[in-house]
C-alpha cells in the first residue's frame, strides 16, 4: 500500500507543480481516498466471510431464489459490489483518473437511487412487504428439509422472534397450521415428523440449557393431549410485522438508511468535484502544451 501511494505521488508530482494545488483539493482527495479504503476493506471482509460460508457447500442448481436464500452468496455479491465501487474510487482518486471517478460516481448513484426507492416502498407500501414476507415464509416452510439455508433462516427467525410458522397454530384457530404444508410435517405423511413442528417453534425451557429437538413432535395432532402444547402461538409474519412497526425499530431503520444515503451523496459530490477539477486541469495542461508547440514553431 505504501509503495502504491509513493508511485501515485511520484506520478502526481511529475504531472504538475504542487504549488498549483489548492489545499482544499488535497483534503478532498485524502477524505475520499480514506473513505473508499474503508469500504474496500469491508467489501473484502464480506467476500471472505461469504467464501468461508460456502466452503463446504455444493449447488445442485443456480437460480435467483437459491441465491437470495443463500447467506454466503449474498455476502459474496454484496462484498464484490463494494470492492468494485471502492476500487474505482481509490484508484480514480489516487491517480486522478477521470473515467474511474465518473464510473465510481455513476455506480454509487445507482445504488443510492435503489436505496431511496426501497425506503419509499418500505414506508408507503407496507402491505406489499407483508405479503411478500408471508409468501417467502410459506415457500421456505415447504422447502425446510430441502435447503439447509432456508432451514437455518426459519429456525433463527422462529427462535429470535418466538413465533411459529407463517400462520401459527393456536387454541382459537383450529385450521391446519402452515407447517402442514411441508410434506414431512403434514399429518398424512408417513414420516416420523408427521403432525409436528420444528424444535424452533417450541417455547424456551428456562430451566435447562439442553435443546430438545423433539419437543414439537405430535403437537399438531388434535387427537392427542400434546396438541398445541408447548409451542409458540404467534405467527412469524405477525411477529415480523410487529417488529417493523415498532417505533424504535422503525425509526432506527429509516434513520440508518437515511444516514447511509447521506454519506453516499457526500461521496458522489466529492467524486464529481474531483473529476471536474481533473478535467479542468487536464484541459488547461493541454492548452499550455499547445501554446508551447506554437511558440516553438515560431522560433
């Protein structure tokens, strides 16, 4: 890194005199370069974490759904995008490459616009989000034993939010639980898990640190005394909806996204300002060279 900076500064000094460089421009370059270095490091960490998660996994098929439900793939994709953006920003800032600065500003602008659109949908179209969450959860329930990533996601949500299924079983609603959509948990299934729910649906046992993986067995069989016994009565869709509409969480999400957008807008403004300065300096340098050629011809 030190050698790279030395080469860049040597090229910078050969191109022009340091006395012609405003102090504000140097500060702008340093701040923009420093921010992009941090983003680059974060991107590399995300790629490394994603590769670590995917190290012992194999893909039987590749689709948009499999990628979106795959934490490792999401980390790798997000990290790669950050590396590309920060790489253009770092190199363009340090070597004053007009094209890279423009690419950096353009990609970051697209990402910022996507975040603004997502924030608007989150605030205005809450029903669409709830419907999408319900459909995704129902799909994950059916694929519970077919995909380890979907299984882990459901278990983490059900344990963290203390909920069960998309439309959870409860004493006042005798309709089949959403877990009966899974061919293994359905009461007509020949599997030993029939009329059951995963262990993550069970209420926490405060008296023991041992997880009972069979605590949900037979809890959907209304002919047995274990019917709905010891499992959560809140559906995960309602739990997620309550979490997102909670005042503190809701304000935290909006505030965090707005803060991120503000940082990105500042980065875009600094990159465009530096790109304009580079363009003007290159144009002025070309005019000086042209005048020198004309003077040399006159002599």
